[in-house]
C-alpha cells in the first residue's frame, strides 16, 4: 500500500516537471518566431532578422568646430574659426549706421572724414544729426546674428557683366536686396531681378525710390547729411560740388545713414588704407557683412570683354571711370575674391 502511494506521488511529480518543460519550450519557439522572416523569394529557407534597438536617449549634433552657429543659415558671416584672416578684420562691435543718441566720433576720425570731400560747415556733427532725426525716424537694429533666423542678402553692383547672366531669380530670392547709385531694374529683370529693399546713394547719385525701399545714405561729407535732411523736407539744398536732386521721394520710416566711423573702419581694416577712401561697391559689401547672415554678390568687375561699364549703358569708353585716383579698385578686387575664397560671401562673376 505504501509502495503504491509512492508510485502515485512519483508519477504526479513527473507530470508537473513535464508540463513546466513543455511550457518553456513553447514560449521559446514563439519568441524566436517573432524575429523570423520567410521571404517568397527564398522558398523553403527561413532567415533570422536581428531586431533593431531604439536608443533610450538622443543627442544633439555638435558642429565639428565645436562652436555654436550664430544663425540658422547653412553658413553664417559672424561664425568664427573658419578664417583667421576674416576673424582679424571683422569687428562685430561696429555700428554700420547711425542711430539716434548713439553717435560719437573722436577728433582723429572727425578730421579724417571731413577731409574726404571738403565742404564748408558751420555746425557740429551732433547738431546736424539731431536735426536730421527730427525729419525722419531713427532705424532699429536689424535681425542678424540670431540662431533661429537666416538673413540672406544680395549685393547687386552695376557692372555690365550682369547682361545675359540670368541671375534675376537668384537675386530676388534673398530676403534683402541691396542696390546702389542710379541702378535700374526695368527692362533688365531677367539678369538683375526686380526687388530692392535697400538702395545706397549719395547726393550726387540720388534717385527717387519705390515705397518700402530703405534709402541708405553714404555720406562722404557733412553737407551730405544736411542735404538728406533738406531732400526729405524743404528741398533748400540744390548743390554740393555739383548740382544735385533737391527733393527725393522715399519712405521716411525707412531711412538709414551709414556711420562715418564705419567708413573709416572699412578704409583702415579692410582696404588697409589703399586709396583715399573705399568705393561705394566695397562699402556695400562690408555693410552687408554686418547687416546680413549670408551674403551673395552680383555685378562686380569688368564684363567678359574687359570693359568697365554699367549694364544699362552702352559705354564705348568703358574703364574710363575705373581709375579715379580716389579708390583702389585692384586692391578691393583682391579683398572681394578673398572673401569669396574663405566662404564669407558668394561671388557671382558671370
């Protein structure tokens, strides 16, 4: 009787052990089958696919240079570490245009600027600027150098090499389009575009501007600032060293005056004192470097035949204006090409 009970207990234990082993085997087979893929192209064969693991944490890519970018463009003007030459010349503390209440000039800079194009003056710079800002409003700081912002700019020169270039669409695609002097677009849209956001002038090259365009005065003398005040109000000034446009049509809430200290900075640091002072074209590029995050340059240099002329003129004496004795065109050309080489501008020569 006792032996019979032992046999029954042993059979029960064996049954339990068998059940546990069977259950484990079934679970293992089910788990394995979840990673098995049967491909119609491989009939009769079963391949095992390794599962892809999803990381539990993510990391933000760090630029190779180890520095955070100053804007959201692909390349940003103000980013350091790409060119030691550029980093030594580019002074981000420079204020490119005058702001009401924030203009100061030391005596050395004042004397240098007054010597560019001498004119009679009976007021101080502060008095002239104060009167100017009673006629139009002071500009605000532009949106440049912000990590979530990309301010792309096109600086459009007036060279004949723009003819046939078909750059119009590329120019107009930029947020800011800077033109200068007597530039025209009508009839040349395919090559030069038709948008303008900023137009750089001085009294002797003044033109009426379309609504919404910033008038950017490049002052080479104190009389130029006085002229601007007059041109947007009374029209009393009609001459500088030549007869000038006495009234200019422009939005008074979109007027900027390039800081005379900025002209000196461009002359000394970028032009390294070559020539008496920088050309309008050179100043426009350096102005854009301080205003924009990404800069493209069009319409600089001679045309394909080596002639220097404006794209809207059929100037048989092209090159006559190249050597004025005031600007150093050859040196400025080298600087512009170097800026393109180090990736701080994109130069379209054709």
